[in-house]
C-alpha cells in the first residue's frame, strides 16, 4: 500500500528531477496539475555571497502550493520532491540535507548511493525517502539502509539509465518487496503509465516529455530537439559522465562527435563538486529517454499532464472491454 502522501494523485505519476530542466516554475506547474513535481537540489545554485537558492526555491514552492490549496480546496496540489545526489563528490550534501529537513520536504529522492543518514533526515521531518536503482542488488541495499520506496530505472530511461528490461527489473523486485515502487523508462503516454501499473509498479516516473514544456528551464533548441527526435535518436554512452546514460544523437553531432563511435569513460571520473558530473565542455550534449517519439510539440506542463490523464483514462476503459 502506498503511503498517504503518494495517494490521491490525479494520475499515478511522479515527475523525475532533471538537471538544469527542473526548477520551481516546472515543479509548481506539475504539482498544481496533480502529479508529484521534483527537482535536484543541485539545480539551485548561487554565487558566493548571494542568497542560498535552495532556501529561496523551497520557500517559493511551499508558499505557492499553499496558496493554491487555499484557493482550490477541492483540487489541492500534489506534494513535491527534492532529489539529493549522495555521491561522495557532492560537497553540498550536508548543507542541502539540513535545509530540506528544516523546510520539511515531504518526499526525498536519493541517487548514486544509499545513505542511511539521508533517509533518517527525511523521516525525522515527516517525509519519505525513495531511492533510484538499476538492478535488484541495489534495490535490496537501499531498503536495508532505510529507504521507504524504490525507483526502478530501467532500459530506455533518460539520464543515467539502467540496462535491464522493465519487465525483468520490476518482476525481480516484486518477488520480495511490496512497498512503494516507481518505474522509469520510456514512459511518455497515459497508456504507458497504465502498463507500468500492470507490470507491478505503483507509479510511473516521467522525465523527458517535460523537457518540452513551456515551464522547463531548458534551451529552446533542446525542447525542439525532443519534439523532432525518436527512439532511434537516443545514444547510450558513458563518455560524458563516467556512467552509462542516454543522450540525443543530434546534440552529440552538434558537439563535433560521432554518436556511433564514442569512447568510454570510467565511473571514477564522476564529480559533482560543481553541481553536475558532466564537464562544461559537454554542457550542450542533452539527455533524453527513448519515449520521446510521443512528444511532438512544446506545451504548458498542465496541458501535457491533462493529455496523460486523458490517455490513461481511455486506456483503462479500453482494457475493461476485453
């Protein structure tokens, strides 16, 4: 059974936190439209001497969602989530944990390492902790270290995607775990959301379609490339961060590289000391999942979620007729 905070969403969807792309404008729009919005804590960056942006972002998100709820008691906003990169190179981690704890962030998403102290901080302020994993071994470790739920990042997902089929990954996890399970990997339609639930997941974890939204903090060329591309345009490579990830081939070509002939990099090169593991030289190489063939126009986030909800309802009705 899902914890109360993940119940009563408009549709069973959590928007995944995306580097650069996910900022308060997008998170607030997603939550108001009825799905969990999220952002990486490392997206909130400031120069020395400036106001701590994570503080400002959390204050703004909380206040705007509170105002929405007061004005719309029959249609309250969904909760929001903050993603913590717990990799050892993240020098901001302790500071960001303290800020999120103080602001009582309701949903914590952890990546690149399971850390009991992060889970404990989430629980201490009344939140829940979800950890993203790419295989069953990491899933067991995450639960052993205190995570409340899992995000299964399967083949076809954007960013640091796993290599396993969603069928295999969900099946193995559900043999021993009956808690909250989210599935990521090429989910871009309401029909795919329903398929994720049919496989055994509780919620779909969707990222790439939200790059092509008006509120997304992404370059216009990035948004247009999402709309113009499909599954065949996605390349898997470890070169850019040291860990296997999925990227748009046209952006790789624009950087002067051959997407069919990329070198490999070692995970030891991963470094989040400046907010991202991707070297600045490759800042214009853009991540994406394989589901973007369903994304053909840039829309407001609320309209994209409305479309997902309509497709989800239609798919349920269609299956009920069989």
